[in-house]
């Protein structure tokens, strides 16, 4: 290899390495912000609508039920599209979802028209309100964790994607701490809603950048084809017991969370949780 060829090769390799690091940074930022927004909007919208329904504990438990179901739906969506769609189809579908969710996020704070008149079934009305105001953005955020981890495994074969899962846990923890100790003392709920919407737009831009990187490399080595299938065949096929554990253990955790929320809401005056705002 001539010196000129060697220099060109080294330069090309350095650019590729820099591009990978940038790609990894965008992936990490996207998954952290998605987890942060996911857990930030739950107390935001629940606390906002609490006085509309007389401070009933059912507001918290119904909201928790909604968020748990939509979270499961996001995971199921991510599993389905990574299993049955090519990378190009995945990125196109996710991009459409992002754009639609970014538009809906403008209305994360429900308007006066959503206030109950007194004749409605409160549970149904709460579910309807949550679906209209935060359903699509929350669903989009829920899809991000497993989807980004799958794309990471394609972009960086041989490297574990589960550090990203740890990063999403950190984002969730920061959100739960920052809401009562940072945002509530400084901002009114409508202002927090506006800030959340801005954060969602930033998240959407970051994921679009991740999609761009993925689409750029799809033809060369990221197409949903032999590479993934060969890696999948190398893994041990999960047993029935494995599958029961995968479903059962998270189900127990979710059940415990909802039961604890319901019990806490019954033991304490839920309206006091709203007064600090």
C-alpha cells in the first residue's frame, strides 16, 4: 500500500469512527430524553386533571392504568415492526409517528372543553381525555427504548445495547425527582406543559437524526436480512418457562405499582397532592 493510499485509508477510517461516535451520542441522547419525558408527563397531566374530578383517588389509578397499557402497546409495536418490517420500513413508519405525535404534543394541556359536566362516567372521561391529549406522544415515547436498542444492535454488532436501557432508567429517575423538587416550585402547570412540548420536539428531532443515520447505512449493512437472522439463529431458543418469566415478573411489578398507588391515594387526601401547585 502506497503512503498516499495509506493516508487516505486512515482518514476514511477516522471519519467513520467519528461518525459512529456521533451516531452513538444521538442514540444515547434520544433514549435518555424519551425516558425523561415519559415519566415527566405522568404526574403533570394527572395533577392537572385531579381537581376536575373532585380529587378522587380514581384519577391517579385510572391514569396509571392508562399509562401502563400504552407503555405495553409501545413495546408491542416495537417488537412487531422489528420482527416483520425492514429497516427502511421501520424508519419510515417511525418518522410518520414522530411527526404526528409532535403535532399532538401541542395540546398536552387539556382545554376547557375536556372538563367534565357531572353526567359522565369519570373513568371513561379520564381515559378519553388522556387518549386525546397525551396518547400518541406517550405511545411514541414508549416505542423509543426497545426500538433504539434494536437499531443499536444492528449499527454496532457485537456490542451490548443494554447500556442504553440503563441510561433510560437514569432518565426516568431524574424525571421523577425533578418534577416535585425542581419544576413544581418554579413553574405553574400550564408552563410545565409548554416546556414538556418543547422537550418532545427536541426528542423528535434527535430521533429523526438517528433515523437519518440508519437510512444512510440501510443499503450497505443494516437491511433487515441475513445479518439479523444469522444472529438470531445463534441464540438459544427461549423455553416456555423463559417466556412465562418474561411476562410474569414485569406483570407482578406493574400490579404492585398500581396497587400501591391505589392504596396510597385512599389513605391520603388526594386533593392535598394538588395544593402545592
